[in-house]
C-alpha cells in the first residue's frame, strides 16, 4: 500500500447548501454518508430543489444533528427543528418564497438551477437533475487535500477556507504534488474503499458569502483560470465503513 495522506477533517451537511458540522467520524457507503444531505429546501410548486448556486441566502444558515433531530440555525440566530410542523412557514418567511423542507422525492428527481458557466454567475441557468434518491449533486463522497488548497491559494490572495468547498473529508497530503488527489485512482480511507470518479468541477458556491467568510468572486475565477475550474475529487464508495479523523489514505 502507498500512503497518500491522513484525514485531517470530516464534514457533514444535514441540509443541502446550508453550513454543516465538523465531526470526528462518519459512516460512509454507496449513496453517501449517513446523516449528510438528508434534507433540502424545495419549491413544491416548481418541483425544484433550492441550492446555494441559485439561492445564496441558504449558505448563511447552518444545520446540525442534535439528539437524532436536524436543527437549523438561521442568520439571526433563530433555531428551527426539522420535525417541527412550523419549519416550512418559517423558512418560507425567511426566503420570501413558498418552500418546504424535505427528503429526496420518492417519485423521480427534482432538479436544481445552475449556471452554464459553472463558476460564472453571469451565464444562463439550466436545470441539473442530480442522481435519484439523494440530494447529493453527483457522487458518494468528495475529497480535498491540503496540498490542492495550498496550490490554488498561491494563485490569488483570497481566503481559501475549507468551508468554501464543502468536502466530505480534508486530507493532509504532501505538497510535492500540487493536485495529488487527482491521481489516487482506487484508494482506501481507513476501512472505506473508494474509487476516483472525476476532479470536482466548481460552481458559484465557493465564491458565496457564509458566516465568517466574505463574498469573493475571485475565488471562483482563480479555480477557473488556474486549474480548469476543478478542485478536489468526486469518488464512489465501493465498500462501506467508518471514516475517522486520523485515518490513513492509501492506494494499492
């Protein structure tokens, strides 16, 4: 086995496009991580899911698990339990749009709106359907290395905080390769077996404002102009298990 790095951080995002929570361990398998993107804010009339790509205010809120319940914190500090019948009205009033909070639909896929230029907010919108049965954008897991973050940070004097990129795991990796995760192929993280699907194409979300991070379009432009609009990797999970901080990342 070839050592590739060590898991430094693990993140879970209970509600799509809202801020998440840093955890010490996560159950990860085909279809994603347990407790991750289990809910989303949806427009039931349009049959679409709202995303920070098109609804940036979502990123000013956060969600966490507390006693087997998802708790949402709005920008003004108001806390809403996902199981509270009044949560839909509260979110609708906050966004000034009739919405509901819910799991993925059982009957088909509800798309989200994205910009055709991905990180370019001045391009037209299109509907991205995503995979059925989940609120994930594309893949089971998303990995990002400290080496890639350091490499892109050399191209622009912005705040490349890991929270902008919403990975499943941030991996501490040697800086001798500027984008090491893009060469991982089939790899293992602790007892989880994964396979590289593709570099992660970046949309408008890394440039959006969120608590503690200012709006910065230069973040998206740097990734677009200096690394073909990619940062990190999407991976499929072939063997489920527990992902833990401190786990080694290895390739056979």
